[in-house]
C-alpha cells in the first residue's frame, strides 16, 4: 500500500467563501501543526490490512521531525508492524528511490516524485489543478482567473469578484503569477475610474507573451483587517491506497510573514489603468516559507572572532584562506564530512565536557552566495540586543531543555522561547553550563541583496560570531561538512 503526504492551501474571499489556491507535495508540516496531527485512519489502514512494515521516504531539512512523529505514532498504535524503515533523499532529488510495494508493506512518501502524476502535474502546475476544477464545473472552489496557452486554450472565469478590493487603497485587486517559476508574483491595483471591464482589458494587454502566466483575482476578506496581515488556511492530509482514499491529518490558519502596509500602494499616474506593485511578501499568503536552504552561511557583515584578544573581530567577508580564527574544541563532536552524522549526533545534558578547550582554526576555504528574493533570517539570544544574521539551514549547537540533549539544529527549525539554549562558550572553563536562551527567530526582507559567506575551518569545525559583546559569544555551528557537501 502506498500513500503520499499533501498540503492544500485555501484563502477566504470577500464573501467569506474559501478558495483553493494550490496543492503541494514535498511539503513541510509547520511546528504549530504537529501537536494536532491525527493518524487514526492510517493506523486503521495498517491494522486492517495486516501491515508488518511501515516505510517512509523523506527529505533532510523538511521531514526529519515528522518522520520521528510518524515512527512513534505507528509504534504506539500498530502492534502488527515489526519493521519501521525509511529512505532519506537529498533536498534536490526529483526521482527518489521508492521501495517495491507488497501486501504487507505501507510506503508513505513525503518527498516529491517527478514520476508521480499528482506531483508533476497537479502540484507542480497550478493551471493544471485549476483546469481540473473548471472541467468538473467546480470553478467556484478556486479563485477567478484568466489563462491562455496553445495547449489549453483560453480559460476566463474573471467576473463577479473582479475589482472587489477597490475599497481598500492598500490591498491589490489581482495577482499575476508565473506558473513556471515558483514564488514569482506581481500584484495589480486598479487606478482608473472606468470600471472593472476597462481594468481587465488593460491587464490582459500587459500580459507577457510566451510565458505561463495566471492572472487571478486577489482573494481578500475583511477579517484580515483585525490582524493586520493576510492569512491562508492550510490542511495536511494523506492520499493512500489504490482507490485514492484521503484522510485529513491537521488544519489551521497561517498568517503572512509581515503586516500589510497601510496607506495607498499606488501612485497617481494619469492614463494608467493597471498599476503593478511587487509587494515583497506583504500580500503573499505564505503557503511557502522562505527558501532558506539556499542561504546557508553568515551574512557578510557579521563579525568573526580572530585570535589575539577577547574582542578582536573582523567582518566575515574579510576572511580568506589562511585566516586564523578563534574556535572551540568540544570534546566528542563528530569530525565527519557526512552531514547526516552531524545531524544525528547528540549529547545528553547541557554541560560542556570538561576535556574541552578553547582553540584556534584555520580558514581553508570561503564561498559566497546570495539569498533569493532578498530574504533573510536572524535570531537573538537572552541578554543581548543584537541580532545575529545567518542562513536558515545553518546548524546551531543548541541545548533542548525538553529533551535534555545538546545537538545541532538548523535555525529555521528553532522555535524561540521554547527552552532552546546556546552555550556561553566565553564562560568556559570557569562556568561550563551558562546557557543563553534563543528568544527571537525572525524572517525579514532586505532592500538590498543579501550576501552570505560560508567558511571551511579546520581542524575544529566551529567558530565564533560576535553577539552582544565578548561575554556573550557562542558556538555558531557553521560546520565545514556543510561546505564540503554542497
């Protein structure tokens, strides 16, 4: 038996009805949803079909926590399962190796598979999903839209909702999305006085040629005015078995990353019927999180601690091969080029091993990369007013109070004020257990390009970033293994 994890995203329109805007596979279950996951239908399918092996196909950086939750749930509720196995694939994998199915095995696929019609046709292309609804005369379940191509022809359902947002100066009327490029949006506002038909005509005249563009009504409900942010509704579920049964796992509301701006989003320009604004995530429903895995490293202007004094820092962009930086030998940390080994390492308790010591490391290599769409992540620890800017997949050495373990956790998997602490290495060895709680983790949009720097340091794989002052330094967990494996 096979199953696939999916997420469905809906938005509330001006009249309170929900509209399906997209379907996703290769989806990440947000932390806020994990406590409400309901696998009871999966348990029944496993128990009723005498399943003895449960297998999960998953991706590092997306599904590690979910794989553990699934394993624990199957173990507790499916006594006939004697084997829980898994296949881990890289984040870039399009064709994962899926085990051969048989009557006593349940294979749950969390990872995207280009060979699967659900993934490559309906999740990958919104127009295919929308056209499916139109063909079934269910267009009321999706936003009104316009699309034209030689393969599909013209689909035009823009009618009653068109221009319904005109009463709000700061809310777009339409969104133009490139169906071939994810997270590419342009928002439009009617600045004419000639009515929605004239606005529509002007928009259609501006559509780029030879591109897979969907022009759709921007669904917005007045309830967002109470929160200051647009929001969507996300539902997680599993499609499984040969007759495509569906079971809902969890659902809830997801706010946008930022408050929408107040005031008018358009300028007064004579003879312009449809004016565009990029929006920069203010109007996106956040059905996808930032592509933080593309931005490993440390922001170029962050300062790395050199050797020679307690406050001898330089901007990380100034480091080069041969630069000697202050480091720390945490006795027992893995020395491996395999990121899986690093991610699976943990130590019980929070104390730094007594055999650890302050050390130095030499920069062996440096690599620069730019964050997509000027997106960034940052975090702050207790006792410091300074933000530390690192890529979302940068591993931070963290003590979890709930699990009583110390391990490496990617920044975008860290929940602030949740009993997760970094170690104040500056206090060692006088105090080997001084902890600083991670109090803030934020996404942000920059007005300029964000350059991130990755360092390969040896022999120890960590170095310090300045946070606050010299008394609040911590192990940054930028590991050379990440550098080598990319």
